[in-house]
C-alpha cells in the first residue's frame, strides 16, 4: 500500500507541474513552430519569364523604406501595366501568406518585380492592434513567393530566377541579363530563347569578345 501511495503522490506532482506550466512558453513554442515556411503551401508557378504576364504590374523599383511586413517602393520604370503614383506600398510575409520576407528587400536595393494589386478586403487581413502587420490595404500591392516574381537589378542588369531556373532557387548561377532585353521580352519583341541564351552566356567568353573587339578597333 505504501508503494501505491508513493506512486500516486508522484503522479499528482507531475500533473500539477503540467497544469501550472508557463503558458507563455507554450505560446512561444507554438509561434516558433508556425513559421511562414511551414504554414504556407503553394506550388511552384515558374520562373519570371513564365509568371510575369499574370501580374498586374511589372516594374523596375527601388526600395525607399519599410515597416512591419511592408516596404515602400519608388517606381523607376514600368515594363507592363499602369501605375500613376511614383511611390507604392508592397505587403510581404506575415501569418501564412505565401510571400517573401520583408528583410529580403533592404532600403536602396533595386528590383524588377511582378506585382499583384490588392483589390478586395480579406477577412482578418487587418488588425488595428498591429497595423504594420497586415494583408495589405486596397490599392496597394503584394508579391508572391510561389514563383520567380522578382529579380535583383544592378547596373541595369537583372539576376535571379529569370528563365528555366531550378524551382525555389532565388539566386541561380547565371550571366546578368540587360534590363533592356528583359523589357523587350515583356513587350513581346523577343523570345524566351533570347533570354535563355543571354543568361547562359559564358561571362569569360563575353569579356574576351569585348576585349578582342576593342583591340581590333584600336588596330585600325
């Protein structure tokens, strides 16, 4: 009987420990396990060349600032679509939204983005207690992470998941492609083959050709 009493006492102690455990710690563990990567499930829709024509606005932009899960963009040039404001707001990852994290787009970085305009109110999309963490306001934009919807822009050349790149690869090994060539593709003036060839061109060979051309000009 004494053994059973000891076991019962240990059991009650364990139950009390579980009952009065710190609920905040449990909430923290739940939040940690509910990462955007774990909660957002979507199929890969394709590289930039495949998905850009689905978006409402394709533009070259510069990040001017940000707060919460939003960043502000200066519209440098519009490649497709219409936008009359020189500055637009872009809403990124929060909750289970399938979007890239805002930290991927630091201030002063430049990008070519294929953006979707927010045209409908989403239930629970705005919390007045956390106004900077939101689905987004009507008329603003969001960026999908389910395809190659953005390219990095540097010195008027783009890199990223442009054409035929591996799924979910954001920075594949490639030759930077001129923004003008990408703009021509978006207008329908050139083909994916041209983008593909430009992105796979051997940079060392290109430099050699440029050096050779310069040498020939100087020799004349």
